[in-house]
């Protein structure tokens, strides 16, 4: 296959899937790994895609408006989310006043939380129930319940949050990019996240590497407004970012 045609096909696959790996492209086109990597480098330099570890993702020009149900998101990248969550849970210290955002990755923190003197505020009904069952003191903010994410949102929730000041906060996100920061599909949920983050001394965003270079319609924080806990460095250019915490398979950070 001619180089130009192969590169067009790579972009077509990327449009369909959102991301591709070097391995699947070598199998798809019966080409060597070095050939595929050269193609990705050329397309990256043209701005047609973004090279990442082991493959490529779409550029940030595409806005992702889709929002999966909680039950579906819990199974996506499950092992990576649990690794991230275990590390995040260990950051909770005695007497911390913690905001725990709704989301699948933040939910995985709960079994690993051990500091009983910490107090938790959350906008997730399911989080509140699990925390209470595990013997923690929990404050559930009031407001409108959003079925898709099982999160409390709306004006009442926003007003409730404004009176709190958190020592630490753990947030989920649908997308992370340098230009748009942390993003989510819903304006009401973004308002709650933004408010809680502004009232948090040490905010952390928990996300697996698939969330990088993705952009949802509404931003709730800038790229450096919180430390990011993830499972893998998404791109060589981000290795120097001091606020990026990469959790190794053994649970240590680099």
C-alpha cells in the first residue's frame, strides 16, 4: 500500500475509534512497526493526530459530547482505575475534610480509605452510602439527582458547596487537555466540580490515560489547577509536568 493511502486509512480509523495503537495498525496494514511509527510521526507533525505512548489519538479539535452510564464506565479501564484510586486513598490524612466527586474512579477509592477521623462531603448518593457503610462520617449535599452519573447537581447543590472549605478534593473528569483543561459534557455537573475545586486546598483529578487529549463541551478547571493522578504518561512532552502523578503497577509513583 502506498504511504499516502495508508496514512489516509490511519486517519479514517482514528475518526472511527478515537485512538489507535501501533500494534493494531501493523496488523491492519501488514506493515513493520518502524513504518507505522514513521507514518504517525508525519501525521503528528502535520497536526492531523497526536502521538502518544504506543499509538495515537485524535487532535483536540473534536468535542466529545457522549456521556456513558455509570455502570458502563465502571468496567472501562478497571484495573488502571483501581490502581489510581488506591494511590489517591492513601493521600487522605487524619482530620482531613475531603470532597469526593461523583464518578467511577473516585468510587474505587472507597474500599481503600482507612482514616476514620476524616470527614467526607460528596455529591454522589452511591458514594455516600458506601462511605457510611464503612463507618465514615459523610455529608451528602442536597440538590437535583442526575440519573446518568448518579450525581447531585443544580443551584441548591452549588449554594451548599459554597459554604465549605476542603483540605483535599478528588475529582473525576471526561477529558484532559492543555488547552481546555478538565472537561465534562454537562454544564450543571461542571458548575459543581468547579465550585468544589475552588474551595479545595489540594485538589486532585483522577483519570486513566484514555482521558488525555479528549475534550468535552464544558471546562471546570485549568490544566494546572489540580494535580493529576494517572496510570501512564500520555505523551513524551508531558513527562516534565510537575503536577502529573503517574502510578506504577506496583503502586509507587514516578
